[in-house]
């Protein structure tokens, strides 16, 4: 093999980790946006449709399958919607995400199976300087209302410079 072909091969191999593909959030903290209509319709009708990359698959399964685990009460989904939502969440969970934020979430929970995103150690640390009464403001309501302060949360962006805390 001549030297220029060999050099080209080495260059391509070296650049592969740097390539970015549409929808891939590798190397960023941003999470992939929610892109499942059944999930958005069923789950997003009552609360913010959280990105699957915010929890590991075992947590999503617990929320869906274990009575009392879903914070808003037991779920009433037909079998078809349940199967589609379960598959979507499992295939897009934190373990499947290439987002740095998902990796940090996984690292902070270890083998735990949290069902509340607001109780994840990594998320708690990120919000540690915000007084509890701020979350109780009428415009926010609770720690689970991410979109009240994170203006680009629906797009998977939770960066500090994107935060506007309502009065």
C-alpha cells in the first residue's frame, strides 16, 4: 500500500470519533428531543414529556409497570400504546444516549432505580443553590416542571445560560 493511501486511511480512522450525524448528541450535554407521537400524546398530555435519556431503562420500566411508581398515579394505557411507549423509552434511555448529561446521570445513580428525575443525585447537585420556596412559586409549581425555567428543555437543552427563573 502506498504512503498516501495509508495516510488517508489513518486520517479517516482518526476522524471517525469527531464525526457528527443528524440527531446524534455525542459530545454534547443536550439530549435528543422527544420524537414519539404516542409517548408525547399519552405522557405529555399531563406533564412535560421528559427525554428518555434522563433515566435508565430500568427506571422507565418501573414507572410503566410497577403500580404506585408513576408519580401522577397508575397509568391507564391500552396494550398497544404501552408496548410502543415502553419500546421507545427503552431504546432511547440514558444507557442508549450518547449525551454527556445522560452519562453523568447514570454515573450519579449507580445501581439505583429512581422514578423521579428531580431525585437523581446529578440533577439535585445542579439545583442545589436554588431555595425550595423558588420551586413552589405559582409560575413553577414544583421541581418536576423543567420547562418553567429551562426555556429550551423541550429541545433537550438544560444549560445554565438557558435558564430564566420566573418570579
